[in-house]
């Protein structure tokens, strides 16, 4: 599994039907690597982390994801917000605690999915997780 990276098709598949908290996105990446939910895979952790950070940046740049904490949107550029995640991200599957880290105070933000023009009046719909 060394140097495995998501293919464009896997990225497209993951990005197609996103919703739910960020641990879902982490789980989709884990699944793409063929790793079972309770399996620890230190060899691929850094690559999965890079893929996760890449995907949240991509989704933010596309306007499909905003990050928020305590009911307030995070401020700063996409790069600054991704860097905030990079700095606080766990160093291993063990520290990730089966995806529970995304619900701990140490996690800098949660997902707010943006559905463009989905409200009755044509405004964007925000799904807070």
C-alpha cells in the first residue's frame, strides 16, 4: 500500500454524494484504500491524511464545503483552513480513534455542506453536521 493515491475516478466517486460529518469523508477514503473500519494501517495513514486534506480543500474551492465550529463559519483562505486541519490532525489511526477525533474539541471544525440553489427561493441550502 505504500504510495497509494486516490485515482481521479475514486475522487469523483467520493465527491459525488457527500453529506454527513467529516468522519464519513475519512471513511470513504479508508474504503478506497481497502482498509476495514477497525483495521489499523500505519503504512497508508500519511497518504490517507494527504488525500483527506486535498479533498476538503478541493470541496471548499468548489464552494461545496464550508468549515464551522460552534455554529460559526471558519474564517481565512482555503489554504489557511486546510493548514489548521493539517497542524491538528492525528498522527495515526490509533489517535484517530475510529473517526471519533472529528467530534473531539481538538478537531478544528466540522462540515457544512453547501447545496447551491437548493432552497425554494433559489438560495443555497446549508447542511450543518
